[in-house]
C-alpha cells in the first residue's frame, strides 16, 4: 500500500509539470482532482498483475509516452467541445481514459478486441469511478455496423493503430456527417497521405488538416502529428469491410 501511495505521489508531481505545459501550449487547464486520477491510472498501468498491457512498467515512461501523449489531443480545439468520442483500437484505454478523465462531461466509448486489455480497461474505469466511459469488447469492423455506434460520434480517435486508409475505413462509419477522425501519428510519409486521400474519396471524407504538435512530457523534440479527417457524406454501407480486410487490403493502395 505504501509503495502504491508513493508511486501516485511521484506521478502527481510529474503530471503537475506536464499539465502546466498543456495549459501553456493549449490553454486547457487540468484540475488537481483530474491530475490525481491521471496519476492513479498511470500507476494502474504500471502495476497491473494479469499482464503487461502497455509494454513497460516504468512509471515515468508510462506518464510521458502514454498518458501525456494521449492528452496531446487536447491541443486540438474540437476535443474541448466534443460530447461523444470513440477511441478505436483503444488497447489499455489510450488515449480514451486520459481524455475521459479530463473531459468528464463528454461520453467516451473504447473499442478493443483483445479481452485482457478490455478487462484492464473495466477495472481501471471502476477504480477511477469514471461514469462517462463505455468499454466495448469487439472488432471495430463489426462494432461500426451496429446501430448503437454507427454514425453516433462527433470524433473518432486512434493512436498507433494503422495507416491512414485503414483508420479512415475504421473511423468514418462511426462518426456523424461533419464529424472528425483524428489519427495520432508520428511522421507521415507522402505516399501514405496520397493513399489516404484516395480512400477518403471512396469512404465519404476529406483531409481536414495535419496538426504538428510537440509531444507533451517529452525531453526531446519529437513531434506528434494529428491527421484530421472530416466526414462529408454518409459512408457507403459496404464499409467497413469484413474483419481483417481493411488492414490486409487497404483502400487507395495499388
């Protein structure tokens, strides 16, 4: 118990610094109660006994590379206003759970196909008493065809899940017309951008912007790119294609 308390205190101290940086960069204030929950979430990630859900148990790495990186999305003004957000391929709840902590008035749905990661999500949501989070255990290709989810969100976000054509096929069916798909990327190659644009024409979307942001909490100069796609019309009913097909045969690629 002492170890957990000490870890949370260290995490809170680091998060105070990181969140001050977020406030300075984007004018988004994270309250002390939210910082405490973010710290608790980071400790849960580092100490989860059933499996290593993020590939590391180093608390400082988890804070910088996972928790604060997730909050980089809040540098995009639309995230500060959205009421319904879906995190596709959420893994251990990233970026969805940190966003849900800082946007308690928004509804967050987390779609993840791996059972052990969804079990962690549900334990974290219960421990953090997050009433605005829905954990969905399923493949996004199937969930996006369900009436409860298709066309239901203002923003779909994904972190490190796939190429732009794949993310567009996963995300656009889930958002309402005018909604956004936010793809969290590092450096995006021109070839991927061109394939993404070709896929968007088929799916009923357009490239809205590419926002190059500094990754909060990082000591180096690495950047986080947010590739923002907008839904311009209803996505044809045939999309997303059957499970596994979007990743194996991406749209827009020869």
